[in-house]
C-alpha cells in the first residue's frame, strides 16, 4: 500500500487543480468541479449501455465488479483492486493481459456524485509523474444508461493508446452488462 500513501502525500502537497495544465474552477456552493477550457489532449466517448444506472455505477465503484472488465485485452484478467470511492479517496487496480504482463493504475477521487458523476486522477505505476484526469457522467435513459466518458490531459508523455484502450475496455463492460454479470 506504499503507493497509495505516496499518492495521498502528493495530493496534500499540491492540489490536483494545480497539477493539471488547464484552468479548473471549484464551485463550492454546488460542490462541483467545472472545467473552464477543454484541453486538446483529451478523449471523449459517449456509450449507451442496456443496463440500469445502478449496475453501471457499481461497475465503476465496486472492486469485485471492476476486476471483471478493466483492461483492453479481451482475454485479460483483473487481479486486485482497492477502491475507496469518496472525494479524497484512492483507488489502485492491477490487471494483466493475455501476455501475463501486469498493469497497475491508481489515482484519487476528486468528485463523487452517487449514481451520477465520478472525477478522478489517473496514473500508471510504470509511468510515474504522468498524470491525467477521468470524468464520468451517467444519465438514465429509460431502462438504459448513457455514459459520457472523458479522459483529459493524456498528452504525449504516456506510451498508452488511450482511445483504443478505452474503446476495447468498454466493449468488455458492455458485454458483461448485457449478460447481467455485474
């Protein structure tokens, strides 16, 4: 758990808003984070799931559930997850691809609006200091759920192809939700 303490120390040393390269504003009256200017190095996806909002929320916030779908390799497996889902809480998720190479991502939740919105930092253990931000908004659509997903600040310092990775990852999630396995 050393890595989680390091992340916590980092967030206390410098605020997450100062760490990113674009202006953000905190609306303390509404307790929300508002992005004033969208960076060019972001990925936006809108996905509809044939699943209730509560199931999609659980997929993102429950350790056992996220291990079923995280990672872009269709034959990959989730290995371990720690998720403390509240503002200031930390997560760390380890998974491997079919090549058995382990990948660990971690971050800090900066905004949590139950069943509606998650904002958290994103960093890879093998790429220290390359931090980005993930914003997830969920909207019920009848019996389905629409997810607006944005990964900002991906830049060119990471070796990951985030668009391809998230697209394949969400295909796995969609399949699990369709099969009601979350």
